[in-house]
C-alpha cells in the first residue's frame, strides 16, 4: 500500500507499510486498539487515545461531539514528532474518477 501525493505534473509514492499512517488508516486495527485503552478527555472538545505500535507512539484525537477523527500525533524511535490536523472533514462524498488518474512521469 502506498500514499500518493499528486501534483498537476507528477506524483510521489510513499510506501505506508512501515509508517504509523498505515496503522492510523486501518479502521479495524484502530477499533481493536482503542477498545482496550482508557480515553483521555482534553477540555470540552476532544478525546485522546495513546498507544505504541511498531516503535511509534501514536496519539489519536477525536471530536467529542461527532467522534470524527480530527488528527493525530506520532513520535518515532528517533523522537521525531509529526502532527496532522484534519480541518475540513467530509464523509461519503462522491469523487470524480479523474481525480485518481496519475500524470505520466517524465
């Protein structure tokens, strides 16, 4: 499985197998993982779950009212911190198939 970053003229493939994002994108894995964790309330708006997976610390953040995943923070074995925040969440949207056509690489 790879993540594709597409620009107007090219694209980049990033293998996900050894990254925390691979775990975060796996809905069944996440449901199993957080089922056995204690949630931590952050103010009035957020719920947080923290766990270690493949030597990465993963913090998930959910909206307390909608339970949407709104972001995550990962810390790898080298203490590199990566923070992702989802600001415009849309679910069950129809997407144009042209969006998934990759441009030819030069």
